[in-house]
C-alpha cells in the first residue's frame, strides 16, 4: 500500500469554506457594482506570464515570486521562463502594449482575479490572494487619479465602512529625497523600504535605528546621523495638506520635480472636492510609500482608523511608464487595487454583514422507503423549478433527527420531511429551523413557496 498523503496546504495558502465564500462573494459583488457604476469594463488576464513581462529582460527584482516549469519538455514552451503573476497591473501593461491601436482611449477596465507572491504569510496576508483592480489607461490628467480615489472612497462607503482614511502622496516628492538628504539616487528604494515600515517595526526598532543600518556597496554607512535627522524631520511634518506643502517647499531644495509633484496633488485635491469626497477623509502624508517601483506620480491608499493592524485595504497610484517596457508609445495610466482577503478578516471581526450561513434555502429529507424517495424527488424538482435553492438529503443518517441536524449545522432555514404518512395524505411537513415552527401544506406549491420565502435572508 502506498503511503498516505498528508492533507495540508503550503504556508501562505488557504481554503475558504461556505460561510467565508458567501461573505467574500457578497463583498466582491458590492465592489464590482461600484466599478461598473464608474464606467469600468470587466477584463481577465492570464495567470501565467513570461518572466520578461513581469520583471523586464534582466529579471531584476527583490520580490519573492512563484516560477513555473512545464513538465512536458517536448513542448516548445517547456523551457520558457514562466511565473505566476504577482498583481493585475503588469499583465494589463502587456495587454495594452499588444492591443495598443485597437483599445478605446481612455481604456477603463477592472479585473478581479488571483495573484501570487512569495511573502511571509500572516493574518490577512497570503501568498495566493484575490486582487480587485480598477485602472484608467491613456488617461494623463489628474482628474483620472481623482476618479480612482473617489471610487475607492465609494467602495468603502458601499461596504458600510465609515472609519476609513485616504492617504495621498506623490512619488515625485519622494524622488527628491536623495538630493535633499544627500545620498545617491540608486539607494532611494532602500530608504523608502525602511520608511514604508513605519508602524510595523519590531520591539526595539525605530525609524532612526533602521535607517542607521543601511550601507553602501562598499559597506560604509549610507546615512550619517545628521542626514537621518533630516529624513526623520521630513517624515514627521504635520498639519493640513496646504500647510505640509508649504513646509516641504521651505524645507527641501526647490526643483521642477518637487514643484510638479505638489501641484499635481493640489490639482487632485481640487477635483476630489468637486466629486464630493469628504475633505476630512483625505490626508496628505509625505512619508506614505507604496511598495511597487513602477509608480511615477500620485500614490494613494485606504487605511482603517479603527484597525491600524489591518494595514492598507485599497491602494494604488499613477504609473505612466509601464507600457514603455514593451513599446515606445505613451500610455499614461492610474489605478488602484482592493485587497479583498485582508478586508475579509476585518469584516468578520467587525461583523459588518449579517448574511446566511448557506446558499441552500430548503433541505428535503425522507424516510428510507421507495415511495418516500420518489415523493422527495418530486418535491425537490418542483422547488428548484420555482427558483428555490434546494438540497435533496442523501446522507448516511436516515433518521429525521439526523436530517434536521444536517440542516441546523449548515444553517439551512427550512426542512421538508417526507414519510409514509405524508405520501398517503398528500401533505408536506415543513419546519422552519429558526423558531421551530412546523406547518403542513398540500402538494400545491403556492402556499409552501410563500412560507419558505417568508423570513429567509436573500
């Protein structure tokens, strides 16, 4: 006999049971409705991409990802360098490049699909996850960024969230840090990675201590104590957006890049006001960093003030150069992704939705006799024809108690039990599980269907 296989999953992956899937589908349906209300069309990209597409010709990346091999070595693609996509945006860039002339302009699309990253798993953080993207391509104006931010805000409100805050920054402002602080631009990613960890430092770690650990290729300290102090001072600038803009203009060396970065954000804020976004909901945070390196302009994310440990649940930014990896044609774009898996954890903890445990509305049970089974099949067919989700019981426990227990365990609200007396009398015994109410109905379905549908969550 062969050895039995342990029924486990790799770390960072999970299965979702019925209750979680019902909740997840409900949340996704709300988000999808908002996406479509804003004029975005559905789209689906391949989950498998060439490494060149995901990371460029040199494949340089610090991201942990899942590489694939085709075991059919006789196939031409068998030795191709393939990987699972880590987000929906880079595959979108490839699609836009491949269909540049044919696509409508601007191109508004949304995608809800799986993505994969080899990250350290944690609560709400998985290696396999669902990402919900909305992007505007061929959209150079800041009004498009404002529309994406407005969409993010409306999604949160449609989900019943009132504790969200929208953080706003610009990569152009962050791009001025090397000149202001005094370090080579090639180390900017290292510095931003440390800044991005604010609020997630381990005990004993601080922004100052972690910045002090950065070194150059030769092993020398990247930042002196004075430079670290300047960087920390930049990060802790406070006040309203206009006050912070003024402080940054005074503090940093004036450059065209800095001026453009601030002006873009000022323009976005003006549009947000016209779109009716609550001004108190939006906060400029000059030290907010989005992790991916392809952003070129405004960046934004949604945090939950009543659950800071959840982290960002919605975020994105402007990426004007992504298509240039494939073609030398302009395709300025902006977009954002909703992290459904992270939000799912938050929604369960907060009890945001009162949903049924099961999609099944009726369980039809029967006593173990041929005539009872025949009648149960007839009733099941009739209920299904009426559009009622019906499960015909065929479990090992034929006792009435066992069949009622199956319905109770799964949250099925109504049970129809058919025995010999029901067959001979032409009546159906129906039980509502929530209050144990029992009724008898003739095989005529009108009153039975009304009883079933009354008091059942849609």
